[in-house]
C-alpha cells in the first residue's frame, strides 16, 4: 500500500531528523573504528557530520570537480606535531584545535602512563571530546631506556600510519623547539620516509613570559639568544650570551640550576631585570624577579628571561626594559598569594600532573 503523506505534513517547510538509520554492516565497521581509535561511536558520527558540513562549499561559489567528502575521507596518512602552548588553554591556536579534531588518533607523551601529562591536560581543556592515547617516554638522556621507549612509540605510530591514519602528537610549546616530537619524527621518518611529517606551531613559554612580565624582548638590532642550561650544559655558552648587552637571553631547562644561573647573570651585571616564569599557565605557576628567588632551585618547567641593556638617547641605561609595570608575583596564572614554591613538583617534561590539579587551580583562581 502506498505511503500517504498526511496533508498537514505536505506543507511543512522541512523535516529535521537527528537520529539516523545505519545498516548492520556499517554499524559493525563503525564499532571497529571506535575500538581502534579509542573514541565513542557517537563521537565518530559527530566527527563525520562535522567533516561533511565543513566540506560543503558556500552555495554557488565553487565548481566541484570531485566530491569533497570523498576526497577528505581518502586515507592520507601523516604524522603531525601539534604545539599546545606553554599551559594556558587560551594560548592554543585555532589551527591546533582543528588538527586535534580532524586527526584519526591523538597521542601524548607521558613519563607515567597512569597519570595525565601536561600537554594532555591542555587537550582536555580545548577539545574535551578528543580521546588521547598516552605514549611512554623516558626523559633521562643517555642509557637504553629512552631509546627503547622511542622505538616503541615510533612503531606504534607506524602501525597507525600503515592503516591510513592521520596521527597527531601533542607537545608543550612548539613542536620544533626542544621537543619530544622531533625525536619521534626522526624515528618515524627512518621507518616510513614517504609519509609526510608536519608541524603546527605553538606559542612558547618565553613568549608567554615576555607578555606576562611586559618585557620587550628585542628591538632594532638587538639579538635573541635561547640557551639551554640543564646540568651538564656548557656554562660558557650562557656566559658568552650574558657578555653581550644587546642580546636578550632566554634560558630554558635551567630551573634546577637557578642559583648558579643567577650567579652567572650577576657576574655579567645582567641580573637586574631578569625574570623567572615557572609552570606558566599550569597549576602552581609563579613569576618573580630572578634576584628574589635565586636562593633555591625551581622546577624543570622554568624559564628565565633577561632583557637587553638599553641605552636611551639621553645616555640613560635601562637594565629592565619593560613595556608595562612588571607583574611579578601575580601574573603567572595563579601563583599562591605568598608567591610560595609549589609542593610536589613534577620533575620533567612531559611532566605528569595528578588528575584534579587543574580543578584545584580553577577553584583557587
Ligand atoms: C624540553 S623544553 C620544551 C620547550 C617547548 N617545546 C617550547 O617550545 O617552549 C622544556 C623547557 O621549556 C620551558 N617551558 C616549557 N613550558 C613551560 C612553562 N609552562 N613554564 C615555564 N617554562 C616552560 C622550560 O624552560 C623547560 O625547561
């Protein structure tokens, strides 16, 4: 018997359905993809609809030579390093968020698979519906543990790439600056040289610190020098940078040697104006003048910024050139009221934070 549309419905302008019928075979394939990707079936259905809608051109503006949906779903394996910024979710770029959502798999480095790493925390803040898989990393340089972990991570990535997936790997800051991503990318490139490796830039801790402290980093002919200062680094490199008054110096990885770093800056008459930003945008963040906190080491996630010494036209020398008044002690995203050093610090990038730490920060701010 033919189906008769009731008269009232014939005049209805449109029918909006939010439930869909999926044939059994498609359901089974959907379940398999969900299992493999760690996402729920509902997430995958939403993602597919988003892709369809995003791919739809503005009516009449584009002549289609190929169905954009088909084109987008053709497997194009790639490894993408995503810069998540230093910690504040507000500093994650729109492009990084888009990549998080369009990747088939999102991996995050982790030194302890039972705890959440900092980059993963940021993903939860900016894209809570995206499932993140932790990949074990060993931060201690030297010894076989680090390279075994790296090999295992690369092989895991390769399996996903061979299945045609776009694999995203999240890192703090920028993926091209002292990042776990570059080591992983090298291993993957050695195994699958034909697979594209891309990166999406991220805001770096020193940029965040310059903004928070109101520091003009470089101007005119001044130079910017980024110096790693972990244990074992050549002391002479920092001394040489400090000897050049026209150089702005960013010191990374030097938190554990803060007293020594401060001493070296003092020797070169560069301590005045140097600012420390620790755990920027993360629980326990603080910002302070280096001279005020150099009696003890800071955490690994600490950055020191030393502005150039600027000579003004009237001969005045400015050793702490600030754009605005320094906000040391209150601008780092939630330091304690007394500027106290946070307890229970995680030692290394990609450091771990116990679940709930972010909640505590929110409650405190
Ligand atoms: C292994 S490097 C990672 C750098 C990162 N890829 C970037 O682009 O900023 C780790 C160093 O970055 C700096 N750093 C990263 N995140 C930071 C944060 N939230 N607060 C302060 N310093 C940070 C610290 O100097 C730390 O020792």
